[in-house]
C-alpha cells in the first residue's frame, strides 16, 4: 500500500476459494430480530424512525455490539462500561440501567442462544441544525437481539484470512464507538472486492491502527504487539480480553504499534472482535505473513479464548 495516490484503486482478487466463499456467504444473521425501541418490543423490521433523527442527519449516535453465547451476553460489564463512556464523550444523557434492563428482557424473550445484541442511542429528533438541539430532544434508544444462522468466520478462523492494507481515512476520535462508519464501510467494501476478509487501516505515518471492524495484533520474536489505546483506535473489548489471555499463556504483549513496513518481519498477525473472536491473518496485500499459515501464538490464544468461554460456563 503506502502509495496514497491509489487509495481506492481496486486490485485483482487475491483470496483463495475458501475465504472468498466466506465473504460471499449470506449474512450471519436472519434479519429476523426482536427489538426494543424506546421501551416497546417489536420485530426489528417494524421499527420506524424519523428522518429528523440526528443519527440519520449527522451520524449523531453511538452503539455497542455484544456476542451472545449459550443465551448469555459475553463480557457484558465491559461493553456497558464502553457504552457509558461513548455516551459521555458525545454528551448524550441516557439511563443505561434502564437500557440494560431492556436488553436482558429482549434477550430473554427472543430466546436466542447464539447471536448478538445491538444497542444504539441517538441524540434524538430535532429540526436540522449542527449544534445540539435546544429544549426538548429525547434520545432514541434501540436494542435488538438477533440469532446467528451461521458463523461467517468459521472458515478463516481455521485456515487464516487474507487482508489488504488501506489508508486510515477516519476522524480523530476513533475511540468513540460512534455510528459514523463511512470510512470503515469503504475499507471493508474494498477488502471484500479484493476477496479479503478485512482491511488493515494504515495511518499517515505508516502505523497499522486496526482493522475496519476488528483490532489488529502482530507477533514478532515471540511478542504480541498492538496499537496502544489512543483516539486513533477503538478500545476493543476482545482486545482487552486478549491481553488477559496472553498473560495466561505467558505470551508477552506490548502496546506498541507496528508499521506496514514491519509486515515482512512479522511471524504472525491476527485480528480480534466480538464476532470474529481471534482470527489469524495469513496474507496481506497478497504477501504471506510468516509461514503463510496460522502460527502457534495465534493458535494458543484461540485455544485460551475457547477455554475462557468454557470456564465462564459459556
Ligand atoms: N466492531 N475496531 C473497530 C473499528 C471496530 O468497529 C470493532 C468492533 C473492533 C473490535 O472491538 P470489539 O472487540 O469490542 O468487538 C475494533 C463491531 C463488532 C461492529 O462494528 O460491528
């Protein structure tokens, strides 16, 4: 990559048949979700929202995604803490305890065993002006629970994923989990069109910040490297768990960024996320990482993730 002039030039597909198949598979969920919209239960497809909602006009909203394993939200406290932080950062006041109550009730009624919970809070509906609305503007609060039809990451989690590097064009507060995801969507789309599972986002100074929707980790000389927490990355919940798992596996982890120029020296590369879990990366821009197969550190961390789930009775 590095050549910023070719930002959105599309290269020829490079994925092997199996990872391409994964990308082209139908969505991981049915779209048949149960929603709680401002306290009212209804099918997700029946929720209607005004075009004056500031999420529609300005992307003025934040969100969370939680994984449900065996009917229980995974790392719930951590996700809710990040939700509270996002709300604080964009200065939206919302009764999170009430939202949590709705979330648990929706999950119970949806009877989803394997799936996800999506939460979004917008600043609300108001006539269009950039500054915050004066007077009465209630946040719109959405929770929905959706069942997985399939695990779209099952194949690359075993075989390893192909990725591409793409300039990180996002704003300077990527630590806020805001719904402003256009740069992420463009990157994810470009990756998919090149037959890849994910895009690695590269900052102007050449550091790999993270993926379009996953955190990124390199392995060099037995050490795991990842971007330090900063406004340039989302504080991934799975990233936080990964640090605990690395400690358990006696694998040193350093919060040090790695660069696109370090890629040829990396022994391993992997991504983490709520739905992808721990995902080995075996190819970047058509070049193999390490041996071109998922490496031992990644495999150990994947096993530790599974063991953590078992221990927590998930
Ligand atoms: N994406 N980085 C970005 C930019 C993300 O959007 C995500 C999550 C992550 C991983 O964070 P976590 O481990 O908390 O899932 C990193 C979510 C799942 C999404 O947008 O659907």
